[in-house]
């Protein structure tokens, strides 16, 4: 499904994958985020094969004129998860609204694991 809006010069349509890419890039730039977690078997297979997917771990739903973003993240051990989640929420919302001109209803954060240096503890 695509998000769309009209301007004085015509209609703009933005694919869900573009929204996912912008949200994923914004999330991975935040302090405390080690990476994104695979949300599907296909993503896990791509990870095993070494394909980089900027939208891995990002789900997007578009309802009317509002976008809902679901992020599946892995955080660094020792950081305050609530603070990291608030920072990710704010940065993703800002990036999607500023870069794409869409209204974000909410950004849901799913912490899928904690990365300890030398050890991965996945939930």
C-alpha cells in the first residue's frame, strides 16, 4: 500500500518500502541501537546470505492519512532502554514527517534483544 497526498502541482505517492527505509535508517543512527532484528523468515535468510536491507525490522501500516511504524530493535547492554526507545521514537517520527511529508500516528518499539560485547542475548 502507498501513502499519498496532493499538492498544488499534483499527487505524490510514497511506497511503504521507502517509508521503511527512512524509518530504519533514522533508528539505526540513534545511540544505544546495535541493529535491527529480523521480523520475518525472508529477512533472516537475507541476513544469512549477507544482503544489507535498510528496512529490516521495520513494519509500516498506512490508515487514511496516518502512518504507524513498528520497529524491532536490538539494544546495547547497559543503556536505559526507555530512554533509547524515546529517542528512537522522536527521531523516526521527525525523519518520516520531515523527509516524506507524512503524518505519523505512532512509532511502536519492540526490543527483540540485548547485545553484550562478545555475546548476543536475543529475547
